[in-house]
C-alpha cells in the first residue's frame, strides 16, 4: 500500500468514526454557526472578533473548513491560525478560557451525542492550549515550560 493510500485510509477512518457519533458535515456547520452567533454578541469577545472580521460569511466558511480538518482530518483547511491570533494584542489566557467556556456551552446545547461532545471539546482544548502557548512564545518571548532549565551555550 502506498503512503498516499494509507493516509487516505486513515483520513477516511477518522471521518467515519466522527460521523458514527454524529459529527458530520451538517453538525460541524451547525456548531460553527451557533458558536459564532454566541461570540458576536458576547461582551468580552464580540468586540475582538467584530473589529477584525469584516466578511462574516467567509470567516464562517473558513471555520467550517478548519473544524472539518480537525474532526474529519479532511485536509480542507490551509492557513496559519497562530499568526492570526498572535496579531491580536487583547488575547490572553482569560480570553481563551472564556472562548472555551462559550464553546463548551454551545457544544452542550448542540452536540448530537455525549461522545461527540467529548471528542470536539478535547480538540478545542488542545487547540486553545496550543494557540495560547504559541502566542506567549511569539509575542511575549516566553519559552514553553518544558524548556525551563535547558541552558544554551
């Protein structure tokens, strides 16, 4: 089996597994639409998003592509979320925690199954942690904690 067909099989298996617990393309669309409706009217995060996003339909479509890539391993998203977030000075740990809380509320209200809720929340937490760590490294020059104690010559 070629590596291309092997990766295609893995990608397809992830999609089938996600769809089996209700995480299909339709649900991903519902999740993104519901979440960003909540974000846009949020007191803390609404202004951060609304000041930067001028074309909401395009942003929502990109977020659907992003989450399809994350949840179905679809490869349909190309972009660098890290650079987009590093450029926003108001984003700190409190904003990420609030973002996650809103995301968790949206999931609780919309997830088709408990397994879907767990899968998506786990991925969202990993993404938020990764972005926050990346922001701290890129913007603030702080190295990850695993680098503490490593001395450079």
